[in-house]
C-alpha cells in the first residue's frame, strides 16, 4: 500500500512547492536522460515520490535541493540502467591550458574570456551534445551547477557526496567540456582549427 502525506495541509504544501521546481527539474531531467519522454517520466516519478514522502521533509529546509535529490536518486536507480552509454571522453585528454592554446591558435585571445567567446558562437544543441557526452556523475554535477545555479553545498546535498567530490567532478567536467566543445566548434566550422594551411 502506498504511503501518503500526513494531511490535506501537507498535500497543499507539497503541491505549492512542486509548482516552483517542476520546470527547472524538467530541464535537468532532459539533460540527464537526453530524451523528452524519459525526462517527463522521470519528473513525474520524482514528483510522486516527493508527494508520498513529504511527511519526511523538514519544514524550513531547502525544498528544491530535497526534490532534486529525489530526482537524481530516481535517475540513478532506474533510468541510468536503461539508457545507452554516450561516447566516453578521456579526462586526461584535456590539459589545463587547452582552451588558452586553442583560442590562441584560432585568434580568439582578443576576447577577454575565450571560453565565453566560444560559447557565444555555439548553438544550444551543440552544448547539449557536449553535456550528454559526459559521464553520468559529471553531467549531474555540471547540470546542477551551470544550469540550475545550485551552490556546491546544495549539489553535495542533492548528490549525497562531500563538497570536495562536487568540486572534483566540476573541475573534471569543465576540462572535458572545454575539449569537446572546442572539437565540436572546429567540426562545425565555428572556429578555425588553428592549423596552418600548407
């Protein structure tokens, strides 16, 4: 038999809280699953779990972080098993000065921030593809940080890992994204490869 919230007042509270987080949760779910139908199912499952487990929510704590933790746990426990693996990208393949060297070769150093200059030239689909290529742990941390604007501590709470692990995953995700976004930009002709024509 399914658990239900303790009272009608709780049901109203959880409904109001959910209304505020469902849109950003769908965006996160879409980035995690890579598929609109799976994202909708994931958000619905997480909302149902939140509704059923709302009596365990501590009033005054961060509902958004609590809900995103449910969403991520649901993703890890179910959707991750069914989704096919993306292309693996070696973390060590992106050295620390990678973006600087590539921007220098492409003549982007006149821009105050070569990373921002590159991102401004890329379309949403290209950025989404780069995020999808990340391993699940890196993609979850990067999505929550870059797209949902959660703090390191909130991400740590959602993922149930230490803050140091969040920092490490974000550092690695940045390195991977720098390389993959640059390669995609070269492939699409958005930036010159920086190689001299013979």
